[in-house]
């Protein structure tokens, strides 16, 4: 998707600057982006590139969880405002609302959609208390984490302690969901453009 985004921007005659630490990816192929920085996606490195390149906008959603977390940190530091950089695509407020598992569950409930009974925790003790209220088994999920890092099912308080310690070493928050083990998940995605063309 990142390569397609770069191609689309180039078609619109928009100069592209790519930050990607992976030299073995299509995105970093010569001639794709106008300029490539082979740097880690961290707030400090990205700030230096912003300071040097002075971009008008930044796309965070094509860099996976790492870029999203970095963007949130840059927002907190005031870097986008300081250098007048517009976050393009999904607004950071929406990213934050979807990454904070407790906040996301509250927003979904506010619009009247059913949500799995859940609770957020910031410590092992809070997680144990939440699991007692929900009843075992529970699903532990890390907020702001890559690909389910620190997530898993727990059938007992001992399993929960271990899983939550692991999750909290990577993320400041965990969400405990009442387990729906055995249910099937069906995912349906719709992509629509400005001309109402739709792909499902």
C-alpha cells in the first residue's frame, strides 16, 4: 500500500520523501520516491527529516503500527504544529481513538453498537480485578502494539499475571475482553474513493 501511495502522489506531481529502515522493500526502489531516508521510524529521526525537508504533509497510515505510534509521539511533542506539517489521510485523533482500546470500546458503545464486555487496565492488579468482574477466560490485548504483541487468552489469574506483565512491558495499557472463544470472526472491508467507486 505504501508503494501505491507513492505512485499516486507522483501521478499528482507531488514530491515524495520516504523514511524506511528496510532497504529490501519495493518502496525504497530507485525512482519510486523522490528522496529516501534509510532511518528508524522514531520521533527523533523523523523530526530531523521534517526539519531538513520541510514537508507540507505527512502520511502515517502507510507505515504500519510503528509509523502510527511515531506520529502520536510527534503530535504530543508539537512537531507537526511547530513545522506546519499537516497529517494527511486518517486524522491523528481517529488513530488515537482506535488505538486506545478503552476509548474505542466507549465510542462504539456510544453509537449503540454492541461491544464485548471489557475493561482497560494499566497494572497487573487492575487486570486481576477486571478479570474477576468479567469472569475467566479473558482475552488480553495490548494497546498501541504491533500485530497483537502481548495478546492472548487467559484461563486463570496465574496466566493473566504473566500475560499482562508481558503486555505492559510493550504498552502502557491492556484491554481485557470477555472471551468469545469458539465464535467465528467475519471481516468485511469496503474501500470507496471520492467518486463513489467502491471495492468490497
